[in-house]
């Protein structure tokens, strides 16, 4: 194998595929990136067996071949090269990389030991999305997915396509986000659960280009395949049945309050400093006279109260306990000038709706606060 390519192009490719390199693995070769030169193309691949990323890098290929090299070492090295051009030559499983002023050797492992990679299939139905629309939808729900592997389905994002619109939802059992997006074309109905981390990686990788993202479901191999230009990301679908989360969304509410998001965020941030000393518990009080108070107290550190105006529709004062972390996660991920809170009381699921964001619903379950 022998090729020449731009340092910038190789750095970009290695950064993309590195998202699929596992932090720890029982199989050492999974810590490697596979570099293949064939058909006048340079192909970079990485996999953790659940998710695979393959991308093509523009290069001048003089001789075909393939090798696997430690991914982190190669990525860090290429990223720090000051030279514009990189030359690579493979001899006896050693990759020699040289630039204007450097010469390096990377001990490799045969590409034959690398796991088989999924391939794009021509017979799969394809949905097409605009990258920024897709990124916004995924990022608006992914922060609600659980990090606890003991409940695998909650680590994923529920994806339901009705033939025209796609619904995305994520929950960790204490909060929920749901949004809808429309692909550029219609297709057959399906429902799957996709790992939240992978879906977020897809969204981030694909915002580097304005080209559409394609989405394919391979039911035979239990894979979802995303493709944009010369980058392919494949991930295994999570097994299991997602709970019917729609049952916890109130159809009607007795109390609502509309207010500016920046005032709410400032109040929560200040109160959170004290709430951290009390299991992150804060109290939100909706006053029918037109205000919202957010308070927290701790015997060790003291207490805090923030108050701001709101357009309130309620017959009585409502006090609701919340985990401050959940409120901050919502406010830091969802951008909107104004927000609306809807609820049926201090023990009812609380709906948060950004006024500038259509087809989006966020639910936070209240917590009991003893004072």
C-alpha cells in the first residue's frame, strides 16, 4: 500500500471514524482503525461491533493494500503534523508515514483480523433528511436517554415512522422528550430503538456537510444505516419493547404559565447552587397573581429564592418539587425565547413547551420535597 493525501483531509477522516472506537474492549484490534487503499480510494473504518463508521478520504493511490493501526495514536499524530501533505508506505505490516520534515513508523496488525464491516445494500428503502433538521431533532431528545445499561431500551431513542412523519422520543424514567421531523420523501412504516449515543454521533458528523442524510433499515441484519456523501454509519438496533410513554402525557391541564426562558434559566442556575446541597431538590411555585418563585434551602449552606413574572392561568397556587439537574439539562439543550409550563398539580407530570419549537414536548416528573 502506498498513498499520498492532504494532512487536513486525513485528520478529518480519522476524527469522524474515531467516534466508533471503543474506550475499552476485550478485542485489542477494535482499538485500531483500518486503512484500505483500493479502487483509487482511501477508506478509513472503525467499529465497536455495535456501531461502525466508514469514510472515504481523497488521496492519490499508488499501490493498493490494507492495514490496521492504533486509532488514537494515529489520529493524534496526524492532527499535530504541520506539513500539508502526508505520504504513507506499507512494508511488512509497518506503516511508514513521512512528511516534509518527519519520518515515522507505526506497527500495524493485519487487516484480515479486523471484523467484517456492514455494507450499503441497494434493495433497502431509503429516507432522506436535511442534516440540520435531523441534528436539531436528535439533540432535542437525546439528553433524556438513560446512561444506565441495566435498562437497555432507555439508553436508546425510540424512532417511529408512520409513512410520512418520524417521531423521536427518549426517556430515563424521570423525564421525557418527544419531537417530530419530516423526511424529504415517504416510505413504509417502521418502529425501532436506536442507541442514543450513536444517533447523536450521526447527527454531529453529518452537520459538517449540507448534503442530505439517508436512513435505511436492514431488518435482516438488525441494522440501521446512515449515509452522507462518502461516510457510512451503521448501528445495531436495540432489542426490546419501548414503554408506551404517551400514557404519562396529560391531555388536559388545569394550570399553565408562560414566561421568558432566560429568566427561568438564571433563576434555576442560582437556586441550583443551594439545591446541590439538598439532593438537587428545588421548589417551583406558580402564583395565580402572575409570578413564579424558585427556592432551595439547606441546613448546612443556607437558602435562595428567585422570583420572576409570568402569565399564569390557574385558580390556585401550585408548588412543585423538581430535580434541578433535569431543569438545567432541558434549559441548556432547548433554545427558545419563551416557555410554557402546564400541569395538573404538585404530583402530576409537568409539561414544558418551547413556544418557538413546533411538535416538541418535554415532561419532567415531580419529586417529593419535605420541608
